[in-house]
C-alpha cells in the first residue's frame, strides 16, 4: 500500500511508519477546503489537499447532501485518524455564517459516524502557531505551510492551503496537550 508524497513520488507506508493521519477542513458552502497530513515522530508529511465545490443556485439540501457524499469519499480514500475543523467565528455576513455553520454540522456528523475524533481550531490560533502572529495575512500563512511541509510551491487554491494549516496546527496542539 502506498500514498502520494512530495514531488509526486509514492512512499510506502511501512517506510514512513505513520503514527497518524490528520484531515483538516476549512468549511465553506460553495468551497470546502480539505488537507491531509501524515505525522510520524516529529515529521509532518503532506499527503493531499483540495477543494470540494457545490454549484451556486442549487437547493440547500442538495448542496449539503453533495458535500456529505464527497466528504465520505475523502474519509474512505484517506482513512484519517483525526479531524481538525476551523472553529466558527463571527462574520459580517449573517447568511454566509449560517451556511458555514450548516456545513460544519455536516462535517461533525460525518466524523461522529466514522468514529473520527474532532478538534476545533480558531483561525487566530492557526495563524499564531504557524507565523507567530495572530493577525497574519493569507500570503504569510500560505508561505509558512509551504515551508513546514517542505512543498515546492504554495498549495492552491487558498481554501486548500488553509485546510492544511488547520490540520497542521490542530494536530500539533493535540500532540502537545
């Protein structure tokens, strides 16, 4: 059995002695970022990242159902032992905040169904852990996640890079607690 590693090479799991696999989510209604990182001893290794999208204009229930199906597929494919999700924070746009809360509910339900423990991370905590500055901008965060995961370029799109940062930070804080 193998998994994708840096540079498109395949590394056997036995070679790396993976202690745990963490999946992070940057919840959004139209765009849901995900990132998967393997942790072995003090090493964090990039596995995958991307964005799940739903078509604008679709019915709310249909879009949430599509998100649920896609996340189940991710769980089946990557078999995470832990999930880290961005905590909900107050937003200026109430409609967007409510939609994000509904997506978070779907994610929390699916993790519970799959028996995957969940940790929530506030955006300011992830920024502080990665950059040392709680008000770091997106570019600073993306550059740091590229550095800590030893990636050749910044993960794209932004939502995927954010999900990797959330996974890295949540798993790191879980290790130290």
